[in-house]
C-alpha cells in the first residue's frame, strides 16, 4: 500500500513504478468536474478509471475487499473518507468470492486493520495483498467523489511499457 498526495507526488514520483505514475498523470490531466460517474479507458483492457460518487458509511457497514488481477489507485476528489487496510488476503475468511467475473473478494473480518484518512488531493494505492475497506466515515457521513484507477498487474512487468517511459 502507498499513501500520498498530489502536492508531494511530483518530488516523490521517482520512487513509484512508471505505471503508477501514468495513472497519477491521468488524474492530473483530467478535468473531473466535467465528467459524470462512469468508466474511462486509459489503456483499453489493461488500465481504466472508475469515476464514483457516494456517501460514506460507518465502517461496520462496509466489507473489506481485495483484487487479484488489478491494483487500485484511489484518488479522493471531494469529501473526506476513511479506508481500513489490512495485509494478507490468504489469512482472512472470505465472505463472498466474485474474483472470477469481477476481480473482487469480500472478507468477513480483518486482522490488524489500520485506518487511513483521505482528503481531496490524496490517494492510496492498493495491491492484491492489501485488503481495503473503502468509503467509510471519517468523523461523519460525507459525500465523496473519487477516481479509482484500475491497473492490470501485467503492466507492472510489461518490459515494453517500463523501458519506454
């Protein structure tokens, strides 16, 4: 998991994988105020943006989730959000497995969950072993608008992409 904000990304981006930087560059170059929620292709079939709007809820109403084909960059555009995070998907009891069709697995309980608090301009990157419980209240319910960049894991080892950046 990585937590950062756009304010710091420019000076820290050398520590990030090039495909993560491509996702952040998409965020910096997109005027989300002109877009309605939906899916936007960045690299067809391999990288896309889900623009989402929702209200946060108490953490006990959300289930932790993980993905096995895609990493997430969750970038908060509006509102305040808390995301619970725990490591080790294999160590947690599965509540619902929708990995085959939707690349998502939900979990009953999480062990050693930490919480991160996002405000507009901040983002978190989640990999397959990062269970995450998004869209939770920070202090109170908040309307949030966020861009979730989904990155197919093959792009992290795609030599053609990595060597041409």
